[in-house]
């Protein structure tokens, strides 16, 4: 496990984890893999089925992978979603408390039993707190609420992107960080090594961590 992954796990494990938010809303999140509107690739979509709070993370190819490979991609995206704090659709809707400081979920679920087990195993393997290494299978009403939330999100994003030229929406969906495997999101791109222009990184920390290994193979492109 890379040092960057370990740092992300430590940050996630250190987050407060209330069982309920304002109005006694359960701090529970349902996640699923979704196809993004108008662009290639999949994202991890999280939604609190009890209040509609939602977020997407990542832009990569997930669905063709085996369950274990999917879990390897999904877990860092789940952790990043909470470590860096959710997107807020409505600045007046405070989900946990007025400060909107980051929090970890009390519990989480997904629809597919096989994926739930694979993600549970991966969470444990990277060192996430034991109480958050169990992903449950969502009941039908919870899945339905998450689907409604996704349809609303999809429509909003598709409308916002309608006027963007297609060449600006295209991009590789196979690229990932060369160190921790993190994938970019719709509004965040990976950085390329300034010399070889080939290896990609999600952060300067990952690039620095990889330099002792990468420098032996790093060569400027031929003229």
C-alpha cells in the first residue's frame, strides 16, 4: 500500500462519525457505480437516502472490471469523498451540522451483494476502522431513493454540460495515479510528469513518493 493511500486512510479514520445529523437524519450513505452524462467513464455516486445529500467521485472505467478490481478503484474514491468533504448542492442545507466540517459515515450500503463483500474486504485490507468495513446490501426502498437522487443529479449535470464542445468532454478513462491508483473526477484532472509526459499522478505528494522509482525510467519524449 502506498504512503499516499495510508495517509488517506488515516485521515478518513480520524474523521468524526456521528450516527445522526441535524433533525435526527441517519448518517447513512448508499453508493453505486454510474455512467456519467455525455462523457465516457463511470463514477462512484453516493447518496444519503434519508435527505437526498449526494456526491460523485471519479471518472474511469469500473463496470467491466472484476468485483475485486472494482473494489480497488471504488475504495479510494469513497474515502476521498469524505476526507475532502462532499459537494454541497445547496449552501443552506447543512447536513451534519452548521460548520459543515468533514465527517465519516455511520454506515454505508450498495445494491449488489458481491460488490458489497468485495468493497468490505478492500476497506479492511487498507486499514479502515473495523466498524466501517461492513458494507450492507440496501433494501429496496433505500435503493429507490438513491436512484431518484441519481436521476435528479444526472439531469442537472447533463443540462449544465449541454453547451460544452465535445472535444472538451473527451478524455482518457483508463488513466489513474501511478502511485495510489486514484482516478480523476469530472472537474479534476490528473497531472503528468513534466519530463516524460507519460506517468500520471493525482497529487504532488504521489509524484514525490514515486520519484525514486520513476527517475530510472523517466525520459523526455523524442523530438
